[in-house]
């Protein structure tokens, strides 16, 4: 008789572990239990089912060959026994048994194990506010939640919705409600930006602008204090710290917590993040019990700190490691660098590593740069502008993080992935500057934006480049009567000169050397071009001519357009501002 393995959790980690064990040890007796009615589904695809991009809920639970991953499939194709709607209620570590209860008939039984695997996932956090339990107020954690939301909308019962929380799932749900169903949707976020964990505020503002362009109202620095309605009427609105918003549906997406109740009760060690403590082989404090996925804490390979990182991609990789080890191998999981990408209507944002704020918080002397550049050769007809931020430690020049936003999502993700693959090796800026990425005009520039970002940050650290963010520039322009030198063409700069008068000068870069430098000796002088490189070169030239008090606007007009469209939008007829 083979080794007995019990796996608690049947979403991502559990099925991956089970299948890996059976591939390596056909004699193993593998049993998976999960309390849900759905198993082995792609949780990150739930918003895309609501949006209609995934037509049927079974699509989230099917193989690439369109075979439904149900208990019958696992029994016949994988040799794994799966009990769904079965809850693990206790672990007896001394006797090496798990007590389980069938949630349909309440029958209990005991399962013996040689090795136990915990993939209990995470629980959605329900904010402690009045009305959170009303009909029409819901989290989005399982396919059942998605089915209920979609059915309610399809019946015409939802005209207005409020999404609490501007994290990835909250934003994806807002897009789903707005784009397919035409539901008037408002996002309420208590912090001062959308995606407060994944990206810095300078990239969050363009994303907020884009959401609003697409019809989603976004309220930041505002908190829902009460959900209005009754058991009879369901949700009728929400009260916030600033206003009241009528609605028929409230989606609560304010984070998740590791589901460690079973592990705690069994006396397993729990970390400061609330997740189960595991070693590199993903063993818990009991060597016969493994754990992975959303219920554990793992090492962040850039910060060196333990983090809770709930991602389906990590859970699948961890499942393979656990399966290998349960079958007698010695695989390891070294941690995470926090890669993430999110589609937001027509834009994509991707990131990896640490944000500038996070890097500073853990003790790095962090500095960042923002560059704008075409994601393909500038002459190729389908090129789109992309913005990238690179974060590094000032002293060691080790790269700590990367963020990018753009229209062509595959291009954005590819650039971030290129840097992400190196972050665990602690690459310095010169490594990224010389990173070799595949080049062809339909796909990239000869000097890719990844290389350009590293070069720009190196120039900043060495003092050659004196940058300013678009936010700092706009503040100075509004409050300090600051002056601008625009080094683009007269045609491009013309509308700005007409709007802002003598405060907005224009001398194309190619004409700078023959110009009267004295007229530019204004303190400070802000330099700008389309994306940043020309104005940087202008900064170097002016410095050589004794004009030293200049600041280059990072990301140029492109970042201005994304962040402050009111400064860059003109009437087509008379070139006056809208």
C-alpha cells in the first residue's frame, strides 16, 4: 500500500500538489477535501466571468483541452479522490488524522495521513460596518459569488453599484460592471490612491484618470461607514465619510486574510503576517505537514522580509514543490518578488519588486526615475507610448522594483517580466542597462525602454540628471510662477505658448546652441519635451553654458497627458483649453 496523503483545499495549490504526487508516485493514495461546491477553478478569472469575457462559469474550471475538472475527472484522469463540500474540522497531529464533515449530510469521518498538505487559502475581509450583511452586499471570493452577482444584474436588479476597495479585484469588478452591463459604478477607496499596494501614486493617478474616462467614479481618501437598506429591500445605498451614494449592489473588495484557523487549532506556527510559517521546502513546524498558497507567509526576495502574497501563480508553483517533496524529492521555493499585472479597460499596469515607498520603509536609500518611450520602434505604425518607473538603492545601485503602464498590455507585461526575472539576483543598474531583449521594429526599440530606464536612473544618481515629477512640476507651475522651456517643435509647443504666455518658452532642441542663453537663466527653469530625453540633453547643454538651476520633467508631455490631462487638452478650433 502506498503513502497516504490528505490535502485540505481544492482550488489552486491542492490539485497541483495532488497531480504532481501521482505523477511521481503512482502508488500514493491522495485525497483532496474542499468545503466549496466548486473545485480547481481560476479565482483570478472571476471578474472576467462577470464581465462576459468568460462566457460560462465552467470555463474557469476546465483544462486547456476544455475538460471539466470535477471529482470524476480527478478520479479517472489523475487517480486522485476529491471530496467537495467537505470541510476539514480538526487535525490530530499525534494520531496523524484529519476529521472532516460532509456539509450536505453532516456526516463526519476521519482520514488518516502519512503526509498532510494545507492549501486552505484566504478569507475575504468583510469590513466591520453596519449593513455589511444585507442582501446585495457581497464579497467576490468564489464562483458562487460571481454567479449570484451576474444573475442579479441579468435580471435588471442592478442599476448602480459601489465597489469598496481599489485593489486589483475591486478595479476589475468595476470594469466588469461598467463595460458589459452599463452599471453606474463608483469605487470608494479609504487610502489616497487606487492600487495602493502595487504601485506608487504617480502611476496610480493616470490609472484613476482612465477609470473615470471610462465612466467609473473613483473616490479616494474616503471611507464607507454604513451600507444602507434592509433585509426586505436589500442594499439601497452607502454612506461614506463625505457623502451618500445610492446603489443596488455593494461589492466589498478590501483585502483577504490567510485562512489559518485549522492550522492554529492544530498548534502549527503562525507568522507575523498571519500566515502559516513554512521553510524553503514548504514544510510547517510539523515536518509531516506542508502548506502553501494563500494561507502561508513567504520570503520577499527583494526586501528580505516575510510577506503574505496571495497569487494563483505562486500557489501553482508551490503546489509542484510540495508534491515533489511529499513524493520523496527535495525541491525548494525561495520566495516571491511580487510580480503583478492588471488590465484596466484600455490600459495595463504591471509591477515587480518594491515600490519607492515600500523600499524606503524597509530601510533602502531608494531613488526612482520615470521614462516614457514607444513600446515598438518609433517609426512602426502600431507603436504606443509606455511609461516605466525603475527603483534602485542609491548607494549600491541594486535595482529594487519596476512599474510600467501602457495601452498594449502584452508589451507592458513583457518589459516588467524581463526585469522581474532578475530581481532575486539583486541586479545593479548596469545589468539592466545592458539587458539584452529581443529586438524587431514590430515589437521593440533598438534601445528598449528597459535599458533607457536604467540609463536615466544612473544619470540621476550620478547627478547628471536633475529630474522633477510631473506632480512637483504642476505644483511649482501653479504656486511659484515657474517658467518652462519646451524643446519640442514650434507646432507641438504652440498651443502651450498660447495658453500660458511668456511663462512657456519654446526653443527646439536643435536650435538651442544658437540661442541667447541669458534669456533662459530663470530660477528655476523647468525643461520639457515629449518623453524626457531631449529635455535631458537640453539640461546638460544649458549647464555647460552656465544655466545650472534647471529641472527636467520626468516622462515629459506623455506623463503630463496621463496625469494632468487638463493641462494638455486643447480645443481643436482655437487651441484654447477646454
